[in-house]
C-alpha cells in the first residue's frame, strides 16, 4: 500500500498541513518528481534538504527545479519504492537496525546545519526549544519510510522537520517504527509477540549506537510524547464536547492504547534493550 498518490489539497483551495496531520501529505506524482502544497515553512525545509543531500544523506528526496513549480506547488524528487504503513515490515529486525543507522547519520550531519535567519518550521509536537536541540526529520514512522528491494531506502514526510531533542527523537522513532501497538491491533497488522518486538527495539538502538546508560529512560520519553501528541491533535482539530468524528477518535484511540500497552511492557522493553 502506498498513500502518496492522493492529490487532495493541490486544486488551489487553501490548505494548512499543520491541521491535517492525520492524513498523508497531499501529493501528485509527475514522472520522477512529486508535488505537494507549498506551506510557509517549505523554503526552510528545502534549505535543510539541500544541506543533507550535499552532505551525502541520500535517504532524503532532492529538491527539484528550485523547489517550486510555476503555479507555486512544492516539487521534490520522487523516491521510488514501497511504503508499509499498516503491515509487518520486511526483515523487521534488520530493517529497524538500518533505521537506527539512518537516524544516527541524520543527527550527526544535522549538528552542522545552520538554519536560514528567517527559518520557519511547521508546528509539531516533537519540536523542542532545548539548548541541545538540532534540526531533524521529527516524524520517522512506518508511513514515511520507503522500502526498495525489501530494505529501507528513503524517508519522506520532511514537512515535519524542525528542532528536536535527539534523544526524544530516538525514543519516538523507536515507538513508531518498532510498532508498539497493543496485542489485538498488532494481530490485525500481522505483528509478532511483545518479546520479538522488544528485540526489534534493541536492534534499532544498536543501529543508532545509543549507549546502554541512556536506554532506561526512553520509555518515559515515549509516553510523555504520546500524551503531548494526543493533546496537540485535539487542539489542532478543535474538538469540543459532543463532536462526533470516527476518524479523529481512531487517531486518539490507537495512540492511547499503544501508550498503555507500552507502559504495561516497560520492563520487558527496557531489560531487552540493556542486554
């Protein structure tokens, strides 16, 4: 399944990506390129992508033709491959290790990136004003990882980029890509037991090269972020008492259940990560 072919939001109607984070970024493929609605932060994101590509981070898409079409849409290079947003990843333990390596490479490179003086980033829950913050992707998740030949080859969804605390991004990326879903939802996705997913988690952390001493606090960072993200989503959607939105309710439901499941398995994941 590949959600990148939906082109809503590219018809000239007003569009605010920050209020539509429950859906894939509207996109329209044109040969080897892809169009997205331009946003106030798009030019800043392009500066970051250009920096990454110039420094050898090939998992990021290239900025094409100055980054904008004549009618004002964002234009990037298309990353060919397959996304697995709702199913078991190919070779999951190995793939998680690769994602850890890619995130480490991204963090190491990004420490040298100097944002433009007029930098503007999309409002997002993982962004941080910490003195330790660096610019990074901020939403590496199954729906943003492109596989080629059954291995992670690219990352999309760069509209989420901005200043993040590196350790928080490690935790949230592990939570999403490790698919810490509760058991019945996990079964519907074809996912294995908690013990096997705990091994995926360790493989991701090993790929990143995170020291053992920094691993015990990661679950707390995941849970803190889940609370923050659910609250942010409610605010951005303007939910009020009596509102009925099955789609919005599902977003809150699966993340809340995943957070509870993670808390219930905290000891398993922490002990496995420390081995």
